[in-house]
C-alpha cells in the first residue's frame, strides 16, 4: 500500500511523462485518472491507519518541489 502511494506521488510529481518500462501505460491516460487512482489508494491507507498528507487530496498538487498543474 505504501509503495503504491509513493509511486503515485512520484508520478504526480517530477515523474509525470518520464518514460519507464513498468509505468509507461499510465501516460496513455489523462493525469486526472492517476489522481483518481491515487484517491483510492489513500482512502484505503486511511482505513488501515496510515497518515496521509492532506495536500495529496488536491488534484493539482504535485509535491513540495513541483508547481501545480491544471488537468483541464
């Protein structure tokens, strides 16, 4: 669960659009779909007692070091 969360955070951050053989399929979809998937992961993490930074619930948030994007 934590690994999936970290991978989503990385992809939503500077990893978006950077080719990688195991996650290339993600780039066939709009970034908002990744956000929706990430929501499912974070909700399950909260059910299991993990603490999730609430900033990740903002669809345009890309991490502390990356500017927000619009999913228009």
